[in-house]
């Protein structure tokens, strides 16, 4: 197992991320940050635990309170990345959100996306970008944007199984008109 390096002590000197694209290059980085089980339920110290390898830190201060999304999908090298949003400079301050390999292409799992993290205006947060494994690093861009939920049309039919029941192995039986939920 690779040794852990402590989180960098000079957090105030980190680059500032803004809404939109924020370029990075983790090729020359060698810091390893362990999220200590806050992100991945797999055993710590194993091949697929929740370490971030070759970490790039950013500071991000939201301009407004709300839910924000973070993504490296389709930005730069096709690197298997992991993202984390921390309340402070270290994992001890709190891991608010984390994700890896959530940008699926037809051939690989590359990039990472945090769909939504609830953040407060004017509070400084730390966003970490790193590889899922030791050999994964490279250039890319971190996209930060306010979360925009998908708008789904209201249902037009209703399942005929009773609440909590499954009469047809999850398949929808011919339905009847749905009643709007107030």
C-alpha cells in the first residue's frame, strides 16, 4: 500500500475555482488523500477504497446558497477520476460529497460527477480532483454549476399493485389514469 501524505498545510494559497470550467493538470501531483470511508463502503486499504491519487485542490466560494454540481466529464484526458467536496482543508473538517467514475462512455468509466452538494453563500469549500488509482492523472477541467433538476412530466398511468406490493416482478401492469398528487 502506498503511504498517505498529509493534506497540504497551505490551503489558503490554493487556486480559486469559479462557476464554469476550471482547468487542472494532476500529472505532476503526488498527494494522496484518503476519504476514510466517507465515500466508498469498500474495505479501506484495498484496490477500490476511497483514496484520491495525485490530488489537485481548489477553493470554491458559492455566490449564492443552493445545490451545486461538479463534473470533469468530457473535459480533457480520459482519466478515471474521483471528486470530493470538503467543508475545510482536511477530511477531518467533513466530507460533504464525493463521487467517482460517474461519466460513462461507450468504452470506459472516465471523469467524475457530483450531482449535487448543498452549499452556503460566502462559505469557502475545498474541491479535490484526483485519480481513482495511483497511475491515473492528467489534464482536464472541473465544471462547477448550480444544480438544475430534471423536469419530469407528471405520470399518466398508475401501477395497479397495492402500496408496497409487487404483483408482477416490477413490471408495470396495464394501468389506470393517475390522480395528481397535491
